[in-house]
C-alpha cells in the first residue's frame, strides 16, 4: 500500500531534472569541442566558453545543485552580450542566436523548485 510519503523523500531523484542535465552535458560537450576547433581555425571564441557553461550546468543539474541556475544564467547573459556584439539590435538576426539558449534558460528556471527541495 502506498502511504504517500515515498514521493516526498529528500533523497528522491528528479528524473526530469537529470534528463535535462544530461542533455545539457552532451550539448555542452559538442559545443565545447566545436568551439575549440573554431578557436584553432582563428574563428569565434564564443562557443568554447558557452559549451563549457552548458556542460557545467548539466553537471550541476545532475547533482541537484542550485549552482546550475547561476551558471546557466551567466552563460545565457554571455550569449546575449555576444549576440548583441555580433549583430546589434537586428531582431531577425538575434532570433537564431538566442532562441535555443532562451528555451534552455526557461527549462533550467522550471527546475528551481526541484533543486530547492534538495
């Protein structure tokens, strides 16, 4: 019989948070690797730190730490600054640079209640 206390255990893992964490880790690794390659080719230095920030966010999500929110917030802010530096206020040019990072930001922010419970 289920008593209802099993779902409120402080050691219970939130699999949605962990899934987002692993997605961030894998995307971060790919972006970091591509960013390092771009640096070696003399290209943009944006992608390597952005990939590292996304990867660290994923690790913190998997460890259920609130640091994930702060790390990704800084990563998103860096992305916004880079996007503005690259294309200015052109909304259509900003859209492909900011859409995915903003969607990830929303998902990370949705995780806050689960992260606070730990």
